[in-house]
C-alpha cells in the first residue's frame, strides 16, 4: 500500500503542476479558456488572479513532492507533510467546487481524498 499511496500522491502533485502551467502561463490561450469556460476578455482581465491561483497550486505540488521525498507515507517527516498537503488539496477542491465549479470536486478533491486515504492506510 505504501507504493500505491506514493504513486497517487505523485499523480496529485503532477496534476497541480499541470494546473500551475494552465493558470500561470497558458491562461489566455483558447484551449485553456475552453477548459475554464472563459472568454478572451475575462481571461485578459483575470490573468493576474489566475497566475496567483496557479502559484498556490504550485505550492501544493511542492508540498506533496516534499512529503514524498522526505519519506512518503512511512517517514517521520514525510507522513505528516503528505497528510497536511493532501488535506489542503481536498479543502481547496471542496471550496473550489462550492464557489467556482462543481467539476472541481471530481478533478481536484476526489484525487486528493484518494491520496489522503491511501497515505493514512499506508501508515
């Protein structure tokens, strides 16, 4: 189960790196506007806010990677770090689903909850 937890935590980290790239660097592109359902005008006026959100997603990814590198599910440092950051992912996903788009529950909160659950079981 340790391997499964580490793999899923790693995938969640990659997801947040992907979101960072979308929000920080590709926000104004037609593809990303379609993903987030925005117009060119909205994307332009919200680019700084999106970049800020992207940076926060990068912090989530960095924390998850640190948790894995520091020992993952069974490390004395890695375990609490991984639990904290996967819990943060779940909270961010639930809040995003409640305030922005219900789809975020499936895209962000569910994978985070799976990673959190596997991490707790592995410990």
